[in-house]
C-alpha cells in the first residue's frame, strides 16, 4: 500500500502550497501575510510591559 502524501496548505487561503512561494500558494498570499505583520494584525504574545509602563519611553 502506497502512502498518500498531502501537500501543505497556504496559511492565508488554504490552497495547495507552491514551492516557489513556500509556505504560500502565490505571491499575493505572501504579500497579504506581510501586510498583516506590518499592520500589526499579528502579534507575538509577551509578558513584557507596554510602552505606557516603560520608564525609558520618551514623553510625546
């Protein structure tokens, strides 16, 4: 019995991943993901205090 291999899905649209844009299916999905990071849609959880609690932050 042959093993069935499944191709990874694009994390943005769930279409099959393209090796050229790994792990995405297209340049468009790669750009969508980058825009989400730059727009701060994605955030890495942390226990560090925010800027409001930073004694070294510059007052504006």
